[in-house]
């Protein structure tokens, strides 16, 4: 079953509920409603599940990029210290260490930017999909309400 038919079933079940006198409350079949909600959860589109995964993956990638940048920076600093002891190549060592640090920082920045752009793109797609689904739900609800009258 798709989500829309499950929502229709839930709505029907809620409308079938017996009204309590002098209140706006109703008695409903709790078990049946909970079963329908469970089915809705199982029918949630993969895009929503994927968005959650992307959010977690983005954090993991950013942390990994940061660790990699720190490791590269430490490695560069160690190389600098080792080269300082060798008088003839001290100038080359400074230059090389600066390039290594700069490359590490650029690589880390590119990784972070790429991860952010990818996550933003996928989240944008999910938002667009969910907006479309919400519009469809609102249209269906309006259509249902207009048929009640």
C-alpha cells in the first residue's frame, strides 16, 4: 500500500470513531490506528531515509577530512624539524613544508566543500520531493473536505 491510501485508511478509522456526548472527543480503535501508523512508517520513501544517512555521512566526512588535514599538518611539521638540522637544504625544507601545509589545507578545504555541496544538493532534492508530497496531501485533503459538504 502507498502512503496516501494508508493515510486515507487512518482518516476513515478516525472518522468512524464514536463521538462522546457533549465533547469533541471520539472513541477509536487504537490497535487499528497504530497498525496503520506502523504501515505508514514502513512505507516512508527511501529519499527521507537517505536524507538521514546523508546527514550522518556528511558529518563523518567532515570529521575525517579534519583528521586527515591534522595528520598531514603534523607530518609536515615533523619533516620541517628534520630538515632544519641539515644546513644545506634548510631553505628548500621551509619552502617544501609551506607547500605541503598549503596543499593539505587546500585538500581539506576541497573535501569539506565537496561534502557540503553534495549534502546540500541531496537535502535540496529531498526538500523538493517532500514539498511536492505535502502539496499532494493538501490537495487530497481539500478535495476530501470539499466532497464532505
